[in-house]
């Protein structure tokens, strides 16, 4: 693979940074909406779904094809996983601390590695196995803190969200199909549940504008930017910018709501972030070495063919 030019790399870094930054505002905007679970979940989900439909329709007009999405068993099952993971994620925000949610959900790539190992026969690398063990220790600390503080149910919801996201990623990996729009379109599932279960006296929201901002602007932009960045940067480097949500979301919650994470959450989350960061850097380093070896091998092959 040809290394990206300095200008292309700068573009990729800007896209990935902006994407991770927008993503970090998801939980704060849900909290700022100041409403019950079902109305906030429904409004946020419906806004994302409509934006995704508009984007697909625009691409259809420009290209004349629906190439960005394919209705197959894999995309439908993956959509179910993504849809219910959204429900579990937002519900977890209402039942445990925001820091617990983002730190536990950050474990989803490691769960995806385990599922790929079990079902796709893709054994993880040694560095991935080491990262799994370290992150599992961090998650155990966070959940133990949830037990003592009465937030065990919320921590379990966050764990369910992480498992469902990992399952959806594994399905996407196995199918090799374009799945970029699947999580956006799958928001019709939580939107539908909200319409059925949320129309009651509790269907109130004091600041719906925040939920609309999240669904119309922040989440679609975050997904688009992070999906576009790999055109200019290696995927391993782009993956590091997802850590911005893990790091920044608790900071925004602390600044806005004065909600300070507990000691087990801070220690466990710190362990997980450092483990993910170390794993990402290892992957980047290994990828660069492999590219250098390929680049060095080309002249030799050319000389041998000329001889």
C-alpha cells in the first residue's frame, strides 16, 4: 500500500479527530435532553434514521445506485444487533454513571476479537490476547464498583450493548458487505419501541433540542467522519480516535453535571484506556514495519525479473 502523502495524512488526522470529538458529545446531549428514556431514545433515533435515509437518497440521485446498502441476511441480522445495542446503550446511561457506560462499551473490540476467534477461526494476535486480559481486569473493577454503588443493572446494560456491538462487527467481518449505513438505519428499531412504549404521561422532554442536535448533527457527522478517515489513514490509527469518546465523555459529564466517577471507575477506566492505546500503537508499529518490508522488497523483485 502506498503511504499517504503529508497532505493526505493531515486530512485523515483532521477527519478522525473531528469524528471522535463529535462522538464524545453523544452521552452529554442525551443527558441534557432532560427527559425519560423512551422519549429521548425515540427522538434521537428517529432523527438519525431520517438523516440516514436522506443521505442514501442523495447518493442514489448522484450515482444512480443503492451501492451503499444491501438488504441481505447479514445486514438484517447486523441491523438487529445494532438496533438493540442502541437501546441498551441509552438505557445504561439512565441506570449507571456515564463513565461506566463508555468504559464498558470500549471493551466491545476485544469481545469482537473473541467472537471472530470462535466463529470465524481468526485467532487474535499475542498483543490482542494480552490487551483482552488487561481490559477484562479493568471491566471487573468498574463492575465491582457498580455493585457497591447500586449501579449493577446499568453496568449489565452497558455490557449487553458491548456484546451486541461486537456481534454486529463480527457479522460485518464475516459477510464482507458494506455495513456503514446499517447502524444508522437500525435506529428505526429503538424508534419503533419508543413509539409503542413511550406514549404515556411520562412522554415528556424539557429540552428536546439537545436530542435533535445529537441525532441530526453529532452522530451522523461522527459516523461519516470516522468512516471516511481510513481513506487517508490506516484503520488502526483511525481506531485510536474512537478513544476520544472514552476519554472525553466523562470529562464533559463532570464539567456539565458535576458528576465525578468513583475510584473503581477511574482506575478501571484508566487501565482500559492505556491497554487500548498500547494495543493501537502496537498495531500501527507492526503495520509500518510490514509496509517498509514490502517497499524494500519491490526493487529486489524488479531486479530479479530484469535479470
